């Protein structure tokens, strides 16, 4: 990777997934970066070299960049604004009750910048924000400046971030695309120079209007979420008509026009982006007197999908009252400890409401604050995945962590009270349970394994022998 000949002074507002990865990535390619957060404890931990969340490779890179002196942390707006020629806003944009994005954190930073800026700077909006936010930010910076009585010169640019949690460092350092939305030549020049070392080809850098730039982030997330909900709908149909969604997916993925990514059926999507961004784009449609029916359906299918695992267990048992339920995987996807809008949370809530007890395991998530008041005999998180299944009636696989791939089915049969496996990610779709007393239910897989398949005498009983003779 190239580094810069002329380092740019950058200040990044927000030391969350996006802000911290961006700040560190920009420092890694040679820029002088200050990362500011209002969370003093977070900043204190970062100053001690502790990254407050798990992201592969990030901790090492932060340590390296701090050691070179190119990355430092602060809680002081004066410090950050005095430092930056580029002032990058990477704070949260959570949903309001009507689904639209809450821009208060973004506006707050913009006003602060306006009040303290005394040199030319490019104000970059990296947070995911609705179309038109650049105008709001421009106004908020100007308002802040007016309040302080200073005349200031600044430019605004939209620069959405496309990183994926769990792969964030690689996504930032080797981007498929970097989008700069601005009509200000100075902003385009400075940001193009800032990102130049990350552009493996000129095609990576895409310059456009602020509004197109703002919309492309939502459009991309909506497209990915649509693929997931589409496959979940096909999975539902597969269950109903006796098809296997894994085979359907295999065939679809072989078509280069379709491709294989984001084509797996499962327990539905979660995380800090898809659910909130979909609701925000629908709200944007409403604001423009448009009914975004397709995207509304994507949300609807996903909401329903959150119940699929529970419904499968309910169908099997009739009632879950008193049942002991093991859950493997709590984070919204593997390689992250992020639990925002994770499907496992909905499942836990519903299981507890049904009168079941829950024992969960996740490689990284060791505490769920929203369930901290639940008695440990009703809900607990254990350190070992196989401790979770002891005396369990059902195992739910919710997050497809790599370490869950190898399944010790003998141990499940030995330790579980009844061996029902509800595989919410079809992780073990190719596992042969043979004659084991296991009921295995995938998503959209009507051909799932059931001991009943072999008759009441099992595979080697009368029916099994008959089957061998005729096959
Ligand atoms: N997480 C992702 O995978 C991802 C990917 C692409 C885009 N985004 C978008 O990026 C934005 C940030 O997301 P995130 O996941 O990093 O959020 P986050 O919640 O992890 O981090 C936001 C940080 O901003 C800090 N903050 C709030 N107000 C501040 C202020 N006035 N000054 C300085 N810091 C302040 C918070 O304390 C927090 O640490 C959102 O708009 C999100 O939609 C997120």
C-alpha cells in the first residue's frame, strides 16, 4: 500500500466502528489524525491502547499508528477542530420513532465546528445520512459560526462509508469504491489526495453530487437486504412445497447475473445498519410522497423471519414452557461483538415469553445488558458452547461463527435431553446425522433430517433394512 507524500491533517468525530476504523486507516496511510469522541471513558481506554469493540486487525493497527505519532485521541473539540483541514463526521444516526434518521449528533458536531473553526476546512459527512443532509450540515456550520460572530470559509462533502463490521479494516484499506459527493473543487481536490493511496485504480474514486452520494449508501444497503429477504421468502416457499433452498441457491448463484453473495436464507438480518437504513429510506420516500413498497416488503419479510426459528421449535414441541433452549451465536453476524438489532435478541425475548429457559454461548458476547435483570436460572451466557447444550431440549444456531462449523453431534446426543437442532443459518446443511436420534431442521429445507425418517425402529430397524434392500 502506498503512503502519502503530503500528509493531511484530519480530525474524525466519533470513535465508533466507522470513526475509529477511518481514523486509524487514514493514519496508517500517512495522514496526521486526531480522533475525538464525547465518550470520555472510550477515549481514555483508547489512549491506553484498548479498542472498545472487537474488529479483526483493528487493535494492532491502532497500536501501530499511535506509536508512529500519526494517530491520537481526544475529547476536546477545540483540539480536534484546530488540528483538522479535513473534519470528518462519523457519529451515530440512530432511528427516530418514525424510522427516519436522527441527525442530532451530526448537527451537534456541525454547529460545534462552526463555532470554533478559524481556518479553511472540508467538513466531511461520513455517517449514513438522508439525502439533503449536506445542506443541513452546511447550514448548521454557518449557524455555529454566526453565533460565535466569526466569518469562516469551509466546504462540505458527503463521503459515505461502505465498510462491513468483521471485515472493516480490510474494507477500508482495500475499498471497491470511495465516493465523494461535492460540488466544491477544493473539497474534491483535498479528499482525492487524501484517499489516493487507497485507490488501487482510478475507477475506485467516484465523484458525484452530494445528493447522489448520500443516496448511494442507502441504495446499496437496501439492495443487499433485498437479496436476503428475497431468499428468505424463497426459503419459506421451499418449506411449503418440499424443496431445498440450498439447492435453489446453488443454481441461482451459478448465474453470473445473480452471483453468490448475500443469497443465503436464514434467521433474518440485523445489525446497526440494514434495519435502520431501510426504515430511513422508507421515511425518505414518505417525505417525498412516495410509497417505497419493495423496501417496505423487505422489512416485513425480515420482521417475520425473526420468528422462524421459534416457530419451528414450537411446531416440534407444541409448547416451549419449561423447555431448556441452547443458543449458539448472539452477535448479529460472525467476527463482531456488535449485538445491535441482532436476531438472537428477538429469539431470546420470545423464548422467555413462552416460558422456556435459555442458555447461550457466543465467542465474543459475554453480556447482554437488556437481559441483565433476568434470573440466571432463566437466562445465562456460558463460556463453552457445549456447556450451553447440557440438558437442553433444543439447540438454536443463530450466528454462523466459524468455530461452530465443526459439530460434535455425538456430544449433543449424549448431553442434550432431546436432540432438536434448529439451524438458523443452514450451517450444517451437509452434515450427515445417519442413524443418530437427532431432529435437524434448517431454514427452507424440507429435506431436513428427522429420526422418524427411518421409522420407529431407526435406520437399522425393520424399515431401515427394507430401505437398504430396495436402494
Ligand atoms: N457500523 C457499521 O458497520 C457502519 C458502516 C457504514 C456506515 N455506518 C454509519 O456510520 C455512522 C456511525 O456508525 P457507528 O456504527 O460507527 O456508530 P457507533 O455508535 O459505533 O459510534 C458513534 C460514536 O460517535 C460518538 N459521538 C456521538 N456524538 C459525538 C460528538 N458530538 N462528538 C464526537 N463523538 C460523538 C459516540 O460516543 C460513539 O462512540 C452511522 O451513521 C452508521 O449508519 C456504520
